[in-house]
């Protein structure tokens, strides 16, 4: 199916070609295997005992779970930058997932603990003597910086590892535990502890991944949603320079309205009814508070994802110099424009109906039911407009008219509502990021849109949404084996998409180019043409995806002097 915005150029990808045309540089690479039922690996902190799994092609691979990459961030280390992992005696059991960060899981309710800085490693084989090291792909999970984990049942490596890569998946601190920030620099809580966890995990990978057959000089970081935003921010952070070599950003961006957050310690003080005036006293109280009580306070913060509001919980701009350990201390837009970031090949993309993830009411409405929408919620907070002001209402009316015209806003048109949310919350920030990277970097940028509509679209299916398109996070079902991936038939749409997208992602990790052969189907974007690949039940290349809606949002942003650069 051809995507409607591909006006100038189309080419279909045949899956046979995608799967068989592989660059010569990886053919004939040496592989090693072992018959050990309980594989052992020695890392800097001690000995790990893993286990053996079976990949999508029924080949054996090795997995090591729950590896501590940093010291447990408890007690006086709560809210602070991570410290190097401690050594252990004897053989550490690495056959079970480590604890996730204390949080409310989307499916399971309250889970995890503060002792959460663990990673999982999956490798096709373990090195013997001389070995050709494999590309490494480091996964950063999503969840809005408030939930999620590297759970091997959700992010199983069975699909990706068929392409002879080493997979690493990390946990990091979430919510208040990962993103509290205080102004007193002497307290060493400037913010972004959760992002600094990611940096520490990448340092651990540099030090130890060879022991698993991975190449520390060929590391790709990739993530989805908040994980995609985190991958983008790692690209912009001076702390992470030299720790990775390619970046894949899925359904996130540092320039999205929900990506950068504001300090919330004063709001927390009010919620907890603290009488302290000094931040040192506030910090001591928060460090002594049981994690359950801390989390209860966190859930009372009104952390909203509408573009009108700047979120509370997530990455912040630190008020300390880089030399004092700042993860990021400038506006991401300024960093990109100035070009002071890690310039490496970049892949960015989004799903065709991101906002399906946010909605669950479409099945409960009759076609003529009215949709009561506050369109001011979609006026980006970047504009710094007061809700209810004439200019805020004017922009809100333009948004309403663009998506609904003169039509009454009723359930029959709910697909337009999804499009408005998708564009304003996700797609526009990605397009803006690409536009600004093009101006400051010569490295290739590959844009995609994921529009697959099949049985592994996890989140869309959970919400029983019958409209066409792919929800936010639906791409995950084709990259990772989860408990939802059962009875995949050979040569089915699901099977073909899995093999196709896995080939593209791993080719990019290996070569900085997702194409099976040089100068093939998927072209990088240029300043004059926004090339992209529509990853649907067929793969189709084109230019200028979602052109009309992006032109509308560009005009909205350019009409305001404070946002014209975005």
C-alpha cells in the first residue's frame, strides 16, 4: 500500500531482496559456540553465570541477566549520580532479570526497588581466542521516564540476535528517584540521575563488552518513546561522548514538547507539607523517606503530557558546568544549532498513529457523540502563553480548523483527533529535530514511518482500536520477542515485517546505513528532500511524509518569535 504523501518517488521493497542482499563485509565472519550448559564470563567486577536461549531461527544464544553496572543508589546515594559497580566474590547468578526501578508498571501495578541499576546482555556466541567482534546494540526502554524496564519477557532479543549482533538492555532510575533536581550545587543533586545511569551503563559496556564478543568501537544506542528521547539526549550530552557510534531514535526527540521538564522540588515540598526552607533539610528528609511514601507523593504531581504543559518528571537543564558533571546544561535546540554534540549516523522515526496509545474510548462512543476537546491543550508550552489569552485561543482555533475544518467535533471524526495528538505530541518534534540536525551535521540521517497493521501491534490491539495505522510502541512487537508474540507463522505478514525491520536496524548498527546494499532504496534526508521509508505491510520509499500537517505546524511555530527556530 502506497503512503499518500509519497508524491514524487516510490519503490517497493521486496522482502526477498531485503533479506538476501547483505554487504560483503560481514559475509564469512567467524562464529564461535560452546557446549557449556552454564556459560561463564569474567567481567571487571567478577564472574557471571548465564544461561542459553533459542533465537527466532532456532539457533542457540547466550544470555546474562541482572548484571549490576553501578553501585546500588540507596541511602545517601539516592537522587545522586551513579557510582561504579562493586566487585563480588565467587560466581554471580546472571540467569534472572534484575529489579526494575520502583514504579507503577503499565501492566503489573507497583513493581521494583531502588536497587535497580542492572543490565541484560545477549550474545550469539562467546569469544574463543581470536574472534571478530560483533556490533553492539544498547537498548533504552520507554515509559515516559516514570515506568518501564529492560524485562527480558518484554524485550526479548530473539529477533535481533539472528543478525549476529550483541544486545544490551539497561534499567535506569525512574520518576523522582531518577530526576529530582535541587538548586544548591553543594548538595550534588542537579538532576538527570536517570540519564547519568545510562552514561554509566555505556561506560560499563566499553569496559566489559569484549568478554561477550561485542565490539566497544561499534556501539549503537537505540530506544523508543522516553528511551528514544534519552538516546537523542545522549547524542547531545558531553558526558556520553566517545561511548557510542550510531543512534536510533524511535517515537521520541529532545525537541518534543514532553521531553524536557521543569524542577519540581517545591511542588514536592508542598505535597509533603514540609516546613523546611533549606534545600539541605529537604534533601535529608527525602533521602530518609520510605520509597513507598516518596512514590505516593510523586503520583500527586500533575505530570501531564499535553503540549500546553511542561512536564514535571524527566530530563532537565542542569545549572552546573559540564566540568562539574552536568549531563546537559543547555537547551537541546541550542546544542543542535551550535553543532556541539556527537555527530554520528542517525535514524529517527515514528508510528503512523502515535496517539492510539493515549486513547481508549473510541469503542465506547457512537458516531454522533460529541468530542469535548480543549484545543488550547495543544498550544505548545514553548510559546509561553497564558491559557485563555487571546493569542492562545487564536492558535487553538487554527489547530481546530486545520484538523476538523467547519465540521462538528464528533466521534465519527475521532481519527482526526488521533492525528492532531500524534502530530503535536510526537511527529512535529521529530521533524524539527531532523531539520536542525541537517543544518549542523554532515552525518547521514534516515527517517522512517512505521505503519504496519498486523497482530503484533501490541498496544493498538490491547485497546481494541479498529482504525487503520500503528500506535505508539507498536513497532516494538516486531523488534523484540515478548509474551505477546506467539504462533508466528512462517512467511506471514508478521514474519516478513520482523525479518525486514530487524535487517534494517542491524544493518544500520553494523554500517551506519540500513540499506542491504550501498545507495539502495532508503535514502538519507537532505535539506531539499525529506526522504523516508514507510515501514508497512510492504516497505515503500518516498519523500516528505505528513507534509501538509508539518507545514501547518511549521507556520504556527514560525509565527511566534520565541519559537521560530523550532
